[in-house]
C-alpha cells in the first residue's frame, strides 16, 4: 500500500478535479441560496403589493383580487368613512429549501394592509 | 521572481490554483448574495412604506374632507418601525411621508431611511351612480347635518314654493336603480307618480337587499334653470351636485319600514302617501369622478400620486 502511495507522491494529476468536487457543493448551495432567498423576497414584495390592492378594492367595495381576503368586518356599501378594513394576501412559496440545509423559509407569505373605508 | 519567470514544464506546480480561484470567487459571490438579500429587504421595506403612505393619506384626506382637520389616530395604517410626517390638511390636498430605518442584514452597512410619499386630494363629486330620483336645490335647503327629515315624493304642492314641481322631486327616466349622473350636465325626467313605488324600493331595498339605514346619493337640480325652461316633470334638469341621504324608513301603500312613520305617511292628506324618512349626512365617496360641482355634503377623495 505504502509503495503505491510513494509511487504517486509527486503525481498531482486530478488535484484540481478533487478540489472542484470538494468546493462545488458549497458553491452550489451559495448560488441556489441566493436564488431561493431572492425569490422569497420578490414574492414578499409582490404579496405586500397584492394586499394593498386588495385593501384598496375592499375600501371602495370593489371585488377583491385573487389570493386576498378581508380580515374582520368588511366595509358597508355605501361606505362608512369612520370604519376601516384589513385585507390579508397570501402567496405560497414554492422555492424554499437549500440542498443539505434545514428548511427555514415559511411555506406561505402573509401580508396585511389596513385602509379607511370609502377613502 | 525566478519561480514566476520559470516556465519550464517540469517545474510547473498548479496545485492550489483552484483554492485561490475559489477564495476569490467565493468572496465575490458572498458579497453578491449578501447584497441581493439586503437590497431585497430594502425593496420589501420600501413597498410596505408606500402602502402605509397610501393608506394613511387616504384616511387623512377623508378626515380633511369630512371634518376639515385630521382627527383620528392613524397608527393602524402603518407597520412597526414606520413613522409618518404630521398629518395636515392643505387646500384640497394632503401629503404623507412614511419613513422607516432599514438596517443591512448581512453587509453590516445601514441602508439608511426609506422614505415613501403619497398625496391624496379631495373635492366635490362630479359624476356618480345614483338612485333614479332628483331633488330641487331649494328643497334641499341644507338642513343641519343629522336632522331627521320626512320627504314626500308625490307631494301635490311645492312645500317650499321654490320648485316648479310637486314636492321638488322628480323621477328620472330609468328603470334600473342605478343611474349615471354628471354634475353640470342635464338629465331627462318622467312626470307622474306611476313608478314611484319602484323608485322607493330603489332608495330603500335594492338588490342585493341592503338593510336600512342606508345611505344613497341623490342628485340635486337647479330650480332656476328648471323654471327658465318650464321643465314640468320632463326636464331636462341641470344637475348641480349630489346630496347623501341616510334613509331610515319609508311608508307607501301600507308598506312601512320605520315604525314611527306608521302605515300611512304623517301628513298623507296634504303631502302625499309616498314618503321616506332620513337625514342628510356628510359623505365621502371614491366611486365617482372628482371635478367642479356644488358641494352638498358629498366629497370625493382620491390618490393623486
């Protein structure tokens, strides 16, 4: 055995390939992680925008967009400007795990926006 | 220098090249990833701040339109960590700026404050969908907001002496309960009381059924313009603006909603048997189009920017 190793002491063929094999998982985790987190933050911004659109629609008694719902009491029509309405938007996160790491991102993003009725 | 310049094939040693490459690339990628996350967080905070600014300024504008001053607590319209500029009513316009301090999550570099502004305006209502009835401006007589009034829709005598029409009311030429009306525009009318029963149903219980009390918009026409062209029931009526009437009861042909009205209208003999009871309210709308018209207590609030 030691003879075989000795005979390859000055043979560095394959070292680069080995280093790439060792480093590649970490690199991939980093790249995928960036994509996953970027996607999550983008989705969060979209959900916030959707909640705002829903709240605006609910405040003037218009139909709500998809994936939104009124939390609590809805506005009367015609509106009572002393009341307010809260709308919650929910989106499902499809990309939420990084290989070899525990999943930390939630499976759903929920955002709420409150607006004055009729305003 | 000898080693660097020595390019003899036998002495070439490239072990560790990948390590150096990876260290350099990893640094760049880590910084890139951290930047992506931090910028993402900043964008999310900015979006949230804009939402809060929109919601707050609409609430402020509503208060300005109704009360002339921002009176409510606007904390519920913003999220944790957000601060707003002091709400104030300008002339028909109010601006709110929401500020939130965003700390860099990974780069340990504070992004500073996110500022997002929104401006809302308010003014008179110039176009809206209303019930198919019009009322004379002199009949409106701007009673104190909140005073309960009883209106007779088939009044044979102009009560105020101001109108060319009985009771100052007229029905509009529509069978639906929702009629598009423009201020400063004109609208045709239908004389007679034949369809009044349906119009009262529009005021009180239109589909989908809404419980009383219910606020409806009633267009107000110019008495003088009407008299000038002798518009007896048919119009065209020059619409001046809109009033909001909170209808609390009705009585006609034995149908009664408000117990205090009784089965017959209080003054059935002199003033008619179709009556509604309610009070004029100040009302803010986002359903119509803002523009020049006379303010009868109904204003329009809208986001300007």
